[in-house]
C-alpha cells in the first residue's frame, strides 16, 4: 500500500511517500480501505514537522478519512460498510488516513451518513465537522437566526468556509472576517452577508468594544478572538475552536462580567460518539452539498507535502481532499 510516512532520526524528521505494508499500521479491530483523507491544518503542522501533533514515530499522518470496511472483529461492522473517522489521536499517536489502508478501533468509526459520499465526507472533513460542532453549541446556548449577526473568523479556511455555508443556510446573517479580500466573491457565494478585513480584529484589544455580534465562530484565537469577544453583544455566545493566529488570549473579564458573554470551547478530537453522530446527521441535513465543489480541491498523494506548506502559509482556500489512491 502507499502511505505518507513521517519518520524521526536524531531529532530530524522526514516526510516521504512510501510503498509499504500493513505492518506499519497501529493496532485495531478493524481494517479500512481508505478512499479519501482530508488535509487539515493539524495535518499540515504534522507534515511540516511542527511540534505538538505527532507524538509517536514512524507515523502516518491524516486525522480523518473515509472509506470501506475490509474486515472487522466487531460484528457491528461488515466488509463493504462505508465509514468515516475524525480524530481520536489518529494521525497523531495512531497511524492515520494518508494511506491506502488504516487499522483502527471500531469504536471510533462513524457510519457514512445517507446522501454523503466518501469524497464529500472528506470535503467536509474534520474542519466541517468542527464547524458543525460550533453551530450546535450556538444553538444549544439559544443563539437563533433572530438573535443577530454571527461573526466567522478565518472565513476562507476550512472551518470558516463550512461554518458560513451552514449558518447562511440555517438563516443566520453572517459576517465573515478574512485576511484575503480577494476572496470576497467566494465568501459571498458561501452565504456571507458582510466581509470585514482581518486587520479590523488585529488591533489593540479594548475591554469592551461596540457590541455587534450575537454569536461568534472563531478559528483564530489570540488578538482576533479577544477583539471578537469585546464586540459580542450582551448574553452573546463565542465558540472558540482554533489557534490560526496564536494560542494566547489577551482579553479581560469585562465582556464576561459586564455583558454576560459566554465563551464555549470546541473540541472535535475526543467529542463523544453521540455528538459526532448528531453533527454528521446535521451536516447531511443542513449543508448545501452543491457548495462543497466550490470550496474543495482534490489532490493526489504526491501533492500532499507542498499543499501542506501552502496551507500553513494561509494560501489554501476552503478544503483540500486527498485521493489516497492517486499519486
Ligand atoms: P485552514 O488553514 O483551512 O484555515 C485557517 C484560516 O485562518 C485561514 O484560511 C485564514 O483565513 C485564517 N488565518 C490564517 N492565519 C491567520 C492569522 N495569523 N490570524 C488570523 N487568521 C488567520 O484551517 P482550518 O479551517 O482547518 O482550521 C482552523 C483552526 O481550527 C486551526 O487552528 C485548527 O487547528 C483548528 N481546528 C480545531 C479543531 C478542534 O477540534 N478544536 C478541529 C479542526 C480545526 P482567511 O485567509 O480567510 O483570513
């Protein structure tokens, strides 16, 4: 089988596309013929040897994949079943999706929802599933389309693109924040009503700024998130899922104690199975799948490394899907 393999020798890491065999695969009760894997921000960090993602070498990266069960010791899964997987340490401490086969625990598998193909599932990928988790959190906290505008940061990236498409289809008015003003047409096509430059959110953070958003989906963290919190309306809800701008959060307690703003953390990796199934069912129901084509590009295995570098440089629009059976 073909696999992208990251190896480490004397603190020096290498990423190569190899012809290898299933001995490299981590232990698990189910073997999957992988069809597509997503290229996520976290995968790009791993492939470009940034610290903090891979904790075991050699490693096959790829935090998500969709494919077909080849064999399983769990009677709930039979050969031919279509499945997908997000997270659970796959592509970090357990060999991942950037290979033609994956061996995983059946407890981690989500049946492919009706109406979504393996390719579409990875066009949505961990980024889209995380966007859905953010939308579910806004709903659970009572933010409705009538509540007011929703801010989406990192708008032209994977999480941002799917969040905009979902929120717009659900009837929310979406304000997109992007560092790439040349992508305005794309963001409007996804459903963004207003587009603001990222620089508006990179300045000095006031404890409280003009309140104008009922909800936020933030992928940036750092000053961008702090400014978004300062501009959230009384009782508004901020969902934080990413760190594209940085890990820090230079805010104060003012928005929380004076405006009752709620900050909700979103984790996709260890989310319970019931939440995953709910999120994927809602994606099948609420995402306009025709928009996926516009927001996705498909690459072969030999393009992975270069695309990962572009992704970290903020040059990739929307979602990248890897056809693991294409060179
Ligand atoms: P992408 O690389 O596809 O998108 C990130 C976007 O953030 C870019 O397209 C860009 O959008 C914006 N951006 C880039 N650099 C900066 C910067 N310095 N400051 C502010 N914005 C910036 O990544 P994903 O959408 O896949 O992931 C986004 C974040 O969410 C990542 O940090 C990722 O690790 C995290 N994540 C977390 C998950 C979880 O479980 N919590 C799951 C999935 C992702 P634009 O050009 O429009 O400004």
